[in-house]
């Protein structure tokens, strides 16, 4: 394999990792606060549709992004209502949100655009376009480092940079701010947080809200940057891969970056090569597709390091009276 | 909080949840510029107005009975088996293997073999998540989700690379032999001179599904194992104190659950398609979640809510045919049912409990 094809795979890795990373960090905020979220998929899907729909109607991709975030936040609010206020089952709520988004996006798309449950293709000025970093053209001829800078690091859409900057930001918020300390505490021992006079409900709603914003950006990236418009079920299981990446990362931000990049590489390789021929052995493309899920099961099984979820995860908090 | 009478829990809460889901669905239909009354009318005539409609309704209901029972059995041990979809896919594979590679002389023998094979395959697919939950504490919801995706990849690989007949472009197995064609309701009812439509795929599997309901009822409420499952689901520590092994209960419950989901294959693979195709389950494994939540843990409830969802499925198909309402409306209704009966259960329950408490206070004064 030559440098050019390696670079191509890495380029597509970055593009494919971005939505995973955003959704994974979204899940990280929510689950670190003790709210399991298997509705990442649905929130991304809703955001993808509304961002593409609004971008297509107004011609402004920024309004589209806002609409996507708003749609995702509405579903987050629903999840919060079910799992925080009414202390329902967080997993069942997530399942419901996924179906709600899968159904509603097609229903509304059909009603608004009448194109079989999709939005019209977005013209280039209604999408997030690649940004060229300074000096990218000038250093392109430098061997190895030149193409790495000009092809890999430069020339991505702004949301890609947002996603990668969100990693240190998440780390800083969680481990260097008071809010982050409390957020982590509420996922481990909500009763202690409550005793300290901090509202468990408010903290959890805040975490679920941040989760909604990040999922919204992830969905908008899918529909307005990676692709040009919304198609039915376009998240294609990315929310679940993000969930897998989150477990793979053991609920930590920097590890989330690496696990999302790993799953991104897998997707990029599966996309580029159908079956990988290793001489005596052919790895079928379906194996590459299934690999993130298999790896997650292996990690969950605890054979390769133990993945311990936040202790209060999934349990509604009942205030003592 | 004071307790409600049992009938309120069994009848009133699902009914209110259903009404809420229906009301929101009606709003959605209004929003997209159609008339909810007309839509309901179309759905009822399309799904229940003819034996043709009933045939499809019962065909879908058969699928949902199996997956709904699968989720229900797991719920009794307080396990959330979200992997019914994958287990049903692999169960379908088991049914296909039983039908393709043995020259059965008669459909009844083939059906028995297909039931066993489908259930064993489905149970095997649930076995790994079950073992991981029991022994390693890996969260069964996450592992069963992952196994859904792995099942899809496995099936995709087998159909494209292994089981596809040479020369065919279609990722599907060849047709099963004519001798093992399962009798449809038309053929079953003809001897009684009942004219049932020929077209719909409802078949003898519906009767197997009813048998499965009875068997699950007997298992849960009439056997020692069922008692242990319920005890474990109620209080794990109490069950352990009573000498019930959590590992055994988790694994056995999940094997039964996966086996029930796998049984679905006799309906959609053997009864309808008569060959194994990609995505044969069409989301029925997930509808099982809604069916189980509506069914309130009882096989009779599962049966009724499976018929309801069969009606919604067939009615939704008719709607998509005659109006501008896409089929995805049923996905929305399904989501709302899961939301109200599952996640927002307390929202419905809390006000009701207050009403009943107020009534009781009135009585006592």
C-alpha cells in the first residue's frame, strides 16, 4: 500500500470518525451523570433530518445546524422527562426515542418534500464545506508531512474541528471544573451530591442537555457535511457504534477519541476494500462491519481490561423523605 | 404510595397509554393534512374488514406473539432482552437449515423439525449474552444490541457467500421443497367450508403461536422454574437466599427467550417466504418490546397486543397504499406505545394512584 492510499483511508477515517466521536462524547456526558442513553441513534437521526430540511428551505447551513440541535434537544428533553422526572426505565425510553425519530423523520420528510422520505439534495452553499488551513497549499509538496498537513488536517469541514476540539473540552469540563466533578459524582453516588445540597435533577438535566447538543451537531454533520441531504435511516447504526465506542473507551474522553478513530478506520477500510485478501485467508466485508460490535462484546466480557460503568447508571434517583 | 386495584394495573393503565398514543398519532395525521377518522376507518376496513385483511393481520400477529413472548419471559427475570431481532434472524436461519438440507416427506414433520431447529438457533444466539451477563456481569441490553448487528452481518455473509444458489444474484437461499409448504389459513379452513382468502400468508404457525402462549403461561405460573424466574425477577437477593442460582436463572431464562424469538422463523421464513431472505424479520423483534410492554407480562395480554400490532401493521400498509401517509406511521405509533407503557409509565400511574387513593379516603369517611 502506498502513501497515497494510506492517506485516502486516513482522510475517510477522519470524516467517518467525526459523527461517532460527537455522539460518543454526547453519550459520555449523559452516562457519566447516571443516565444511560441508547437513544443516541434517534437523536442523531432527528438532527440530521431537521438540519438538512432547514438548510434546504432557508439556504443557510447555520440555521440548519441550529434546527438540528433543537430537534435533538427536544428528544433529550423527552428522555429527561421519562428517566429523570418520571423515573422510568432509561433503556426503554431510549428504544422509544429511536423509533420515534425513525418514524417521524420519514413522515415529516414525506409531508414537506414529497420525495419518498428524503430531503432535496443540498446545494454546495447550504452545506458545511471544507476549510483550507493556512499554508496548506504551500507545504503540500513537502514529503510526507506536506500531504499529511494539507490533505489530512486541512480541508475538513468546521464540524470536524469542532468534534476533535470537543475531546479536550470534555476532558477539561469533566475533570477540571466544579460542574464536571458534580456531574461525575451524580453518576456514581447521587445521594452524596444531594446531601451536599446540589440538585441531582438539575445536574442530570444539564448532562442530558449537553448530550442533546452534541448529538445535534453529529446529526447535522451527517446530513450537511458528510452527505448532501437527509435520506431515510441515514444514521445506519452509528448511534450504536458510538455507544460501543463509549464502552470501549470505558467512559473516558481521550479513550473515546481513540476508540472512535479505531471504529472509523474499520468503517473506512470496509468502505474501500470489499473483501480483504490476505493470500490464504479472505476477510469478508461483513466481518469488518461486525468488528466494532464484536470488539465491544469482548470488552464488556472483561477479558481485555474491565469496563466498569458509572455506578448509579440506569437507576432513577429517589430523594429520601 | 397506596396500591391500586389489580384490574386498574392490568386494564386501565395500558388502555390509557394506548389512548394517549392514539391521540398523539391522530395529531400527527392531522399535522400532515389527512383526516384521522378517515385513516382509522381505512385501517379497520383494510385490516379487519375482510378475510384478506384478517389473514395479513394474523400473519403479522403471529410474528409479534413469538417476539412478544420472548421479551415477556425475560422481563419476568428482570432481564431486558432487546436482542429478539437478532435471535429471530438466526432462528430463521435454523428453520432454513432444517427445511433445506433434509428431504421431509410431509410438512408436519418438517414443521416439528423447523420448530426445534429455529428455537435451538435462537437460543444459541441468546446464550452468549446470557452467559456474559451471568458470569461476567456484562450488561445484557448492550450485548444483545451488539448481537443484533452481528447476527445481521452473519446472515448477510451466509446468504451472499454460502447459501445463495449458484447463478443467482439475489442474496437468498433457494426455495424450500413443495412438500413442506405449510398450510395457510385458507387451506386449513376449507374443510370446514369456511371461505378464507387465499392470498394472505397467515398459516398454521398461528396455531403454534397460540400453543406457545399457553406453554409460556404454564411455565411462568405452573412450574418450579417459572416460580424461580419470578422470584429472581422480584428480588434477586431474596431468591439467592432461597437457594436459587442467579447464573442458572439468567442463562435458562435467556435460552427460553431466545428460543421463542427463534421460533418466529417458522412463520416468516417457512410459512411466508418459503426461503431465507435478507432482513426477513423486518423489525418484528423490536415490536416484541412494545407488545410485551402492552401485554403486561401475561401471555394473554401478549396475544391481544400482538393482534393489535398486527392490525396496526396491516392497517398501516393499507394507509400507505391509499393515502399520503407513509408506512412509518406505525413506527411512530410503536414508539409512542413503548414510551407511554414503558418509559412514561409513572406519568400515567401517579395521577391514577392519587385518584384511587382519594376514592378510598371518601369511602372510609
